[in-house]
C-alpha cells in the first residue's frame, strides 16, 4: 500500500480574491487540489489545517518586468529629476562597473523584497554585460533556486553603443553572435518547460535604440526555434517614438512587427504610447503589456492605456520595473499605484481593485505565457499570498479585499511557493535580513566609488 502526500487545508480566510475559494484551498505537494466554498468543509480528507481567518487570500502575485541590478543605484543624485533618455545616459556609466558579486547581492535583495510583498514569481530583464560581469543570468538562476522563488529570467542585450548612435557606452555592448550564443547556452542550461517550472528563460534585447535590426530579428527566430518568449521595452516615451521615426522611418510597433516580434510569444514593458490602431493590432496578436505605473510616474513617461489594451485582447500584467526608476521592488504597493494612476485616465468603475488584482496575478501570468500560476484553480500551482489587516492603516475597513489596495498593504504575512512556505510572520525563511542589507549597501558603495575613481583618473 502506497502512502499519499499530506494534504493541507488553508482554512476560512477573512476574504479571498476568488469567491469560489472563500472557504480556502486544499494543497497537496505543489498544487491546489480543491477550492472550498464559504462555510463548507472540504470534500476530500485532509491531514492538517492552517487557520487563515485573519488573512486575505490571493494567488501569489506575479511580477512581469524588473532590473534587479538597479537596487544598487536607488535615489542616485546625478540621475534624479530626469526623463528616460538623460536618466539612462547618466546611469549607464555607473552600471558599466557592475561585477558578478554585486549582481548576486542585488538580485538576492530584489527577490527577497518582492517575496515579502506577496510576489511568488519574479521576473527580471538584464541587459548590462560589462567586462567584469559575464555571468549575470547564471547568478540570478542560482539565487532564485536557493530562495525557492519562481523566476522568469531574460537574457537581455545591447549591441549598439554611443559610437553607433545608441545610448549605452561601448564597454557594455556586445556583438550579435556573442549574444546569440550565450542566449542559446542559457536556454539549454536553465529553461524548464514542464508544468510548474521554477525557472524560465526569455530573450530580451533592451530596446529599439540599443540593439541592431539584425539582433532583433535573429532573437525572434531563435525564440521560435527554441520555443521561448520574447521581451523588450517599447513605446515608453515620445522620445523613443521620435527616435524610431528618425532612424527607421516608422513607429516603434511597426518596427517591432517588421522584425517578427508581434505575436503572442512577446510581452512588452511599458507600452504607453500606442494609438488606437496599434492597440487593436496588439490585441489581435495577443502581445502582452507589462504595466509599470510607479516607473512611468517617476520618469514622467505617460499613462498606459490598460483598459483599451485588455479590451482589445492584449494581456495586461503588472510590474515594479527597475529599482532606480521606482525606487522599490514591492508589488503590493504597485497594485495601489496602478489603481490610483489608472483613475487619472478612467472612471473609478473601470479601474477597480478587482481589476488591478487580476492584472497582478492572472494577467501577469498570461504575459509570461503561464496557465499554471496566477489563480486558485484546481491543478494550478500552490502559489499563495496571505495578508493581515492588523495595522492602524486598516482599522475601520469594511471590505478586506479592497482595503489591501486602498489602505496600502505593503507586506504579506505568509507566502507559499509551490506548496512551500517561503515567508512566515512577514519574514523570508532562512534569510538574515540585516546581513543581506549590509552586503547590499557595501556593494552599492563600491559601485559608486568606482565611478568616482574613474572620474578622478580621467
């Protein structure tokens, strides 16, 4: 007689984003095996139960766009109060000094910060490869495995430097063949294709103004051959549109389409400056949009047309973006920003708390091409975020689910990834936060000092 794995009932939450799971969920191994109706007992026998009556239950939040390394350059004085292009040119010279040790601690801190905010799937777009930083994606994969978080990593790239009319300095660009060869290596080494995959890889040239036409088109071909996804920044600012019209004689989306990117294999960061016709094309193609509200506000980039994009059929997900343009990695706070920013463009009845929670879970999962995460359905992964409402900011709240956004939840009390608790009582399991912060601060100082040394010796 074979013994079965134990079954855990996450029981009777205070509120739940899925009305059909108002009585909680049953978890076995890494999956949800039953949704329990309000006031009911599970249909299946269970071995353990965990009282969630103080908690609001959500599917684990899913981040769709980030730059982990930028946690090292938060609130960096020379880059403050600038729009995207001057902001980038200021910071590229700093990021050019990155090394593997700095990359590792920056990634660890960003992932832990996301995890504490209720995020169970982290995503990163890394495209800076300097002489001292050659193994950035390997670093990230190893860190995610150690922390037990789900990670959507991308092999980013830049091949057009300032000498060719691009924005980045020459010492952080690579030739096309080096990029493609390393992309293939990483896919074959880390990309998991099975249901419940913990690490996936995508190809992610940085932007139309930092890579060549050839790299864009060859990346699309390689992604199709290897059946992986594509990601890039697009339509973030009016400056980008003007750049594409000047250099390519077409708008950014037309350029993307010409290079073979307009498909349901692709998700795009920001996606602000699309016209009506382009929104319909994105919807027909099923191309996803990673909505980055805080970053769009910090850089003054504009308002993403989330409602029209979603109505057209384009998946809309949520993202914290880089920590130097936000300046945090907190996806719970990003939900509140998405709600408030959305209501500057739309009626309150259009951008509801339910809609934003959907973007941060189901919509984000669709952007990443995942059906096994982002919800509480039977068979989906047991990725859960549970929040308590026991702080002053929540006192008097009648609707617990709405209170998460309106009253400003910023930290989950419990987080489960693939059936394993990764945050307990608001603290990540097995992580010394003080030690992590000390190592991260030291790495940030060393990176800034390198810039000062370079200027002094110039």
